[in-house]
């Protein structure tokens, strides 16, 4: 059995890592973004009260220019973005550099230029669409990319063969 295959071990690993971060024995800036994303997801499961600290860290890192959006970290940022929306740290009417950078990167991923349109990874597409729908005030459409995302979702929900 692997360390991550055991629920108790995962919980213990999260608690020990959080302890190391609090005591400054572990430098969070050395976490590659994909590992940071996975770790924040584990924190949401095993120590949900600590997610707020990671939200503040990510927003501050974007504000200071330490983090930026790129094609290579888009999936990791999508996981973080979805988690922050689900946890209530990003909500309708709220704006910060992380959210704006994410939306701008999303636009660039969907429309890379030259009249070309890209279809996003299905797992990212579902998470992004759900998150942005949650970010809308009822009866409003403040994120113009949302209809295009819903259109992309329809490509995946069409049956391969017509029903007879």
C-alpha cells in the first residue's frame, strides 16, 4: 500500500506538512504549482480551516507577480480556482488579480489567436464551467466566456451515434 493510498497516512502527512509550514521549516515557495495544487486539495479535505491561508497566499503571490498564468500551469490553476470557488473564497462580485489573471488566461487558452478556437481538456472544462456559473449573480452574465464554455460542453455531451 502506498503512502497516499491510506486515508490515515494522507491526513497525517497533511498535518505534518502544515506544521512544517507554520514553523517555517518548509518553504511553500519551493512547491511546484502542480504539487501546490494537489496539496491545497488535500488541505481542503483534511484541514479545511487552513484553506483560507492558502487562498491568501495565492492571491498575494499573484498581486506581487510571484505567480502568473501560463499554458503549462493552467490545469493546476484550474484545480486551485475551482477549490477556492467551492470553498466560498471566490464569489460573485469579487475581484482580485488571481481571478482576473485566471479569466484572461482562460480567454487565451480558448482563443489562442489567428481566428482559431481551442477546446479545453474535458476535466478542466467541467470544473471551469461549474466554477464560473457559481460566480454569477442570479439573472446576470458578467463573465462573457461562460456561454462559449457551455457550448464546448455540448460537444462532449452529444452521443456518438444517433439514437434510433
